[in-house]
DNA sequence: GCTTGACCCTGTAGTGACTACAGGGTGCAG
DNA sequence: CTGCACCCTGTAGTCACTACAGGGTCAAGC
C-alpha cells in the first residue's frame, strides 16, 4: 500500500499554497495525480519530489520557464550537465545586474535624503528631484 | 495658442509607451486631456510635467500607489516634507532588504556552481541540490 | 446516525504594472 | 487620391501567483 498525500499535506510539506499546487498542475508543471473515491487528489512520493524541486528552484529565483527546463534536464540522467551550468550562470548574471541596479537606486535615494532639510513641500528636495526642471 | 502634445509625443518625451500613458489615464493617475476634432488626445505642459514626475518616481522604484501618494503631497506646497521623507526611507529599507536577499541567493548559486564538475546530470551538483534528499 | 468544522473540488477573477492585439478612424506627405 | 504612421476603444494577455463563490467530502465527537 503506497502512501499518498492530500493536496494540503503536499502543500505543507513543500511550503507552498494549495492554490499554487493546483496552479502548477494546471500549467503542466506537476502531473495530475490519481483521485480518491471522493474526487480528492492523491499525490505520491514522486509528486512530492517533483514539487520540492520546483519550490527549491523558485526559491533560487528561477522563473517557471527555467524550472520547466531544469526538470526536463533532470529527467534524463544522461543529459550533459553543461546546460544546467549555463542556466545557473545566466541566472547569476541576472542577479548581479539586479544588485547593481538596486545599489544605484539606493545611492540616488540616499543623495536625495541627504539633501532633505525638513520643511514644506515647496522646499522638498525629493519632490524637486521628481519634478521636471 | 498653447502648445499641445499627441499621446505619441508625450510618451516619447517621458520615455513611456503609448499604452502605458493610456493605462495611467485609465487608473486615474494622469488626468484626461482635451481632445482634437479627430478625437485625438491633446496633452498640455501640465500633463507633461505630471507624467515626467510619475516616470521618474517609477524609475526610482516607487509603486504606483506610492507615486499616487507622492503626487498628492506634491500638489499642496504647504504640506509637510516629512511624509515624503518617510516614504523615501521606507523605500530605502525595501531596497536594502532586496539587495540582501539577492546577495544570499548569489552566494548560494556560486556555491553550487563551484561544486559543479562537468559531467552528466547523474553527477550534477545543482540538480542534486534541487532534488529532495 | 447526525453535526460540525476542516478540507477538498471547480471555475472564475483579481493582483501589480504593464503590454499586445483586433478592428477601425485620422492626418499628412507625396 | 494613396499609403503609411499615428490615433482610437475595448479586450485580453504576461508572470506567478492569490482569492473568492458555491458546493462536496471526511472524520471526530456526541
């Protein structure tokens, strides 16, 4: 007798929402499970493994499209590792760019706050910076 | 005779899309302009100033809700500056948190890539890290 | 067996900030 | 006049969820 999971149990085991699990099934990322006599979804350990993979990859910031690709690669053990490598490297490049953008943004806001003298809007350096010159 | 702008001209002047300009009008962020006899929107310099403000604030990462609040503050020159200040500070806190999150993510991906030895999926450290233990 | 509350189901729509498309009208240079 | 760029409205799509409506199922407790 193989152990099955309800959708709530599967969601809890993977720190996902029930609705998210149903969403992943709808978009084809997670295979449809068998159903109980009451029409409840009955997930297996394989579903648990797959969903864990998905959530972990999402936690690492991969898009669902990328997750789909990673799953495809993982499903065939003979695939070359370099495609995974390349995806991770591309993703790292994205992350580096986002960090740089955020740092530039932080610098600019800090500058504006540094000029802020506490008064009325008429004197406000931040509002002034947003307004056309 | 006051100068007016077509939607295309306004969009170009503010580095926005035409569709975005219409979107802002629909959500009430940008006031509806007069129309030409051909039913084309005829924007004024005031619209240009307001849209410039909006785009600039978006560039700084403020949400549209925050932009709406900033516009409200800017519209009354007698408002106290501290509300603007507080919004900018909150935003800075958000940015700091995002940077920290991205850095943690980068560290983790770097670790995984560092362990990557180039082989098949069966040996892949990244796939291994994503798969349940 | 009945009740009740937690959980499940499907279908649909909403979030935020855009973006794209369909189908049709306007303006103007050539 | 023609052709092309631009305009219009209305609707739907993107991404990754998230929420809600209305109804069914399950199981513990009485």
